[in-house]
C-alpha cells in the first residue's frame, strides 16, 4: 500500500485540507505585505494581489516543492472557492453601497462608464485580428473580440470599493462616483460574459428569452422574500441586540441558493448578488447584524483570498518572447488608453474638472474581477481556444492592477486638496444639497430628541441626507478601541456587555422605529475610548464621513422636576475639545426632555414651532443656514428673531405678511442700518427667498442692553419647542451686556448659556451652533 502524507491523495478530505493550508499561507503572506507596504501608503488590495503573485508560478511556485504543494489536486477547488467569494463580496458591496446616491447619479455614473466601455470595446475590436493570429487561436473571432472587450472595459468594483475605503475617499463625491461607475462597468462586462456563455450553449431564441425572464424572476423573488424574512426577524428579536447565527445562516442560504441557481442556468450571479444586497432592508437588527457578521470576515479573510487568488493565477514565465511581451504591453496600453480617453470625454461632457477626470480614469482601469472570470469560463467552455492567449491575458490583468494601484495611491495623496476634507459652511450651502451629519450620544436618554432633530434637519422630502449616530462609551483603561457596528471586536460575546450594555438595545430600538416611520436609514457606530481622547475619534470620523456638522449632547440632563442635573465632567470636556478641534461646524443640543416626543416627526401632522435667535456674527449666520433646512420641513414652523440695538425713539414695527396653518408670521423692517455687511447680505437674501414667500416668519426685537434681551427671551420661553442660536464670539456686545456675569458654560456662548441655565424656565430644547473657523484649532479658551 502506498504511503501518503497529509497532503497526499490517499484520503477523501485531503484536497480540502490542503486547500485550507494553502489559503492560510496566502493570508499570512498577504497580511505581511500589508504591514510592509502600509507605511508607503499602499492600499490593502495591492498587497493582497502581490501576495498571490509571489506565491504563484511567477515566483515561489518555480520551486518544485512549493509548486507541488500549491498545484495539487486541491487546485480544482479554487474556482468553487472563488465563486462563493464573489457571491458574498458582491452581496456585501450591495449592503454597503449608497443605493439612493447611485440612483440620483445614475446619469452621470452611466455616462462615465459607457464612455470608457465604448472606447475600450472599439479598441478591442481593432486589435482582435492581430492577437488572434499571434496567439495561434482558432475558432470564432467574435468570441475573442467579446473576451478582449471584457478585459479592456471591465472595472473591478471590489477593487475600487476597497481601495477607496483604504485611502479614505470613499465618502467623497469622486469616490462614490467611481464606485457607482465601476458597478455599471461590471454590469456591461457581465452582459458580454452572458453573450459568450450563451453562444457556446445550444439554446433557441425562445429558450434564451425564457431563461432571461427567469433570471430576473429569481432576483425579484429573492428580494421580496428577504424583505419579509428580515421584517419577521426584526419583530422576533425586538429585545435582542443582534440576530442569532442560525438566523444569519438562513439568510445566507437564501442568497447562495439563488446565486448557484443562476450559475446553473448559465448566468453570472455577480450583478444579481449586488442587487439583492443593495435592495436588502437596511433598517432593523437584520441588516445591522449582517453588516457586523460579514464585514469583518469579508474584509479580513474573503477579500485577501479573492485578490490573492487573482494574483496567484498570473504566470509571467509565459512572457518569454518579444511577441508575447508586445501582446501584454498592447493590452495594458489599450486598457489605460481606452479608459482615459472615454472617461475624460465623458467628464468633459459632464463638466467635471480635468484632475478629477484623470483620477476617475485611473480608478476605472483597476481590473481583476469579471475579466478573470471571463477567461476562466472561456477555457472551461472552450470558448478561448488558445492557452497562450489565456496565460498572456491573465498576466496582463494582474500586471495592470499592480501598476495602477500604487499610481492611484500616489495620485490620491497628491490631490489631497481635492479629496481632502473641504468643509462648506451652512451659510453658503443650499438647503436642497445633500446633508451629512454626525450626531453623538452617551446613552439612550437624548436619542429620541437627537433622532427628531435629524428628521427635521432633512428639510424637504426630496433632500438627500446621510446621518450617522455615534454611541460614545467611556473606556476607563488606557487602551482604546474603535468599534463600528459592522466591525466587531474579536471577543464579541465576552466584551459586548461591557461596551454599552443594554443601552445598545434601547438606542437600536429608537433608530429602528425611526427608520420604519420615515424610511431614512441612520448609520450607527460605536466609539469606546477614554474621555481624554474621545474627541479625537469623533473629529476623525467626522472628517472621514465628510460631515457638515457634529451634534453633541449637553453634559447636563433634565430631571423630573425640570431642573438640569450635571452628568460626567468628561462629557463636558469632550464637548469643549470637539469645539476646538473639529474641522466642521459643531452644535451642542440641550435636551429639555419634554420635546423628545414632539421633535420626533412622524405622521401625526403636529406643527412644531422653532425659533432662530439672530444676534449677528459668523456663528449666527451658520445657525441661520441650518435653520433654512428646518424651515423647509412641512412639520416645522420656523421664526427668525433678529435682535437689534435700540436707538433713541426706536420701536418694533411688525407687518403681517402671511398666514400658514393659522400661525401668523411676523416681520419687521428695521429703521437702522445693519452694522455688519455679512449679516446684512445674508439676512437680505434670506428675507427675499423665504420670508416674502411665507415659508418662514421674521421678527425684529429692539433692545437696549442684556437685561432687555433676557426679558424678551423670557417672554417667548413657552412659545417654541426649540431655540437655535449661534455660540457667538467673546467680544463685547451691547445686546448681551451683563448676561455673562453668572456664566456657567462658556462653551454655549452668552445666550446659549442663559437659555440652558437652571434659573431660566424654558420648556423647549436649545441648539447652540458654532461655525468652523481654522483659528479654532489651537488652544484657545472657550
């Protein structure tokens, strides 16, 4: 009897064990290259492809023992492993994709993708005859032309997505546009791939139409089933933080059954898996748990294996002649030439700047997804008749990615002025533009009011909003852990209760109810950090998310008797540090508690009265800019109250200009010239756009000193459910003279501190806003 070792062929499971060992080696080397290349700014996919390339036949597999180890009978399992990897990767990309953004920018992304794909297809058709002859191929020129079109026009969406996240520009407009365009390019490549596979299978026209309809029916059925199953699981696990593993397996089983069914019918499941993920219900514990379970495993295991496998398939030893070298060089040059030409032409048509267009063109040239699948399927179905062609194209695809990955990383660093964090103040924003905001909570108490504020900040129903809710948890130890809801710590079960406890359940429940009522998905994350460095995590995430504003909870909370009680001093210190260091506008929410329900906008139809107090200065102009958005909400009645210094004989003059839901909006025209030109310009524009049309009320109050200002504020204390005011500068102002004599919280400003004081009987919440100014990044006193 022949003696076999553990990697021999004498046992049934040895190929699987061998493949597991080989994958482990690939992961170890992949992470080694990641650590090696990270100081040079190289993204993870480059290191992972390079790891597979080094292990492959081009390098280490030249050694006889290494080759026999990696190319044993387990090699037949690699394609099956790659199939399952593609299914789960595309499903996760769909879950993470901002699908509403893709729909809004479909014309722009489609134009860029179609432009690059069209030019690449033309180049593929032009070079087909030459490559067909030089590689000694035989069979159909048409099939080779389609294969070359896939190779040249394909953009690997997993590569683009991962690279954009690693280089931290996935949340920029150019990053989201590149991801959307790459997905459309993938769809085009998959369409060509379907034509290739259909051509080799003898189906009549009617049968092909039937199978095509069946393809879409399977996708639609799975999407509908997922919605019902997800809603059922959300109701079933209402008191749980996350779903059970068994329930997750059921959801994944539905996905894999559908995907393998489509593969059996002869269709690629790439686009189907993306659509199933993109249309999966986002709100609730089901979507949240899927992100937790899948993100860590896919990003740390599946993607390194998938990218490493693409590098592993490349064999540069076949480039052993000038002719073969010329073919590989032509393919690489035509690919970048087609992508640059087509993308820049589309960008010129769309009036996108040249430097952004060049970066988009290089991102669109990342390969290693559908193109590798097309070559593999072509060999299996004998559509690709030349082994030389297969080997050279594999080498060209991998070399192309290894070249342009580092080039893009260099370009991103060089174009930091474009891709870097560029804050645009609300003062200069249009209320119809997309809003990105980061709301922070330390516990479940202010969540209802914070979520209601998010709903009202959205403004009009057709305005896009990307809200983030960050749960800040104190970590007494010196160590720091940053935990996103879709990035779980390794020892999840033992540490989870220590990080947030049951607060997580209450916060999740409030967010899920809000998502069910409004359809707005709030992205949740959790920061576990000492108070001393918590501000750094908040500011860093706000910068990565490109947030326009950070909303922080006040360190005091309201007791049953209506008085404000101080919480942990670390919360106040965190707020003060965020105010100093944040690169965007910052707001502090003083939650009076009584408005928690009223601000939670639902279908009740109740009109909420909100007052914006304008004293002048950049912070008040910023508060006015945010108030524009609130004023566009159909459940909000906004009144802007302008405080002016009273002159001798001055008086308030009011004119009734409109009536809305039986609430009278007042405006007054001042007899005095505005002191500040910026305030004058902003208020004039605001008045002409919103007050004259009746959308917003406007009142001017003339006061002589801070005492009259305080009296005016007391008179309106019970009239509004929320007051919005700018923090204001530290300079002297007649309007607030004396108001700071008993100042407790200078981080709120004079007026904000007065409204938040325990002595001021106010039933509404207070939102104090500070506009970002570069000078704030020092150690200035608050």
